């Protein structure tokens, strides 16, 4: 297994426990992008931390669980995942809706430089030319 996949597995190990505090994996030039309508435009460590705190403040027991890791070319790691948690404002429990998404991590020199979020897994696969 590649070092890049191991790095992403370690990130998900925390996320699966609901722990989003570790930021050591983030490159100083980090960019987070939502491909299909969620939060967008956060850059750098400070912007990322602010965005994560803002997002998590609206959820109880929010977690992201990896279902599959794919090591792609050029330092890209695709993770097919699912989300769980309950909205503090609406009470929506993500267990009652389809939450199969994906994330694409771009890694350079052991740090994540870019993270693309997909709420729709099929769109991620299409964008990467990996339709199933």
C-alpha cells in the first residue's frame, strides 16, 4: 500500500471516530473544493479550520466513514465514503438518506494540497473517468 493511501487512511481513522481536530496532514497552501454544491472556497489552514468548525457546529455525532480507497495517478487518492450524523437545526438523521459520497485527495510530499468533496459519488467517478 502506498504512503499516500496510508496517509489518507490515518485521516479517515480520525473522521470515523468523529474527530476532525488533526490538521497535521494539511499543506500550508491547502485548498478545499466542493464539486457539487456544498461548502466551497476554503484555502489554507486557518480557512479550513474555520470552515470545519462552522460546519460541525450544525451537527451532532457527525462522522465520515471510508468504504473504498483507490490510489490514482499523480498523487491522487479517491475515497468512496458515507456520512452520518444528525442536524442540530432540522433533526435530519443522515442514516435516513443516501449519503454515499467521495473525496479526492491530492498529495504532494506527504501533505494534502487539495481536497475535492463530492456529495454524489457517481459524479466523482464520472469526473475521474471511472464510471462503474
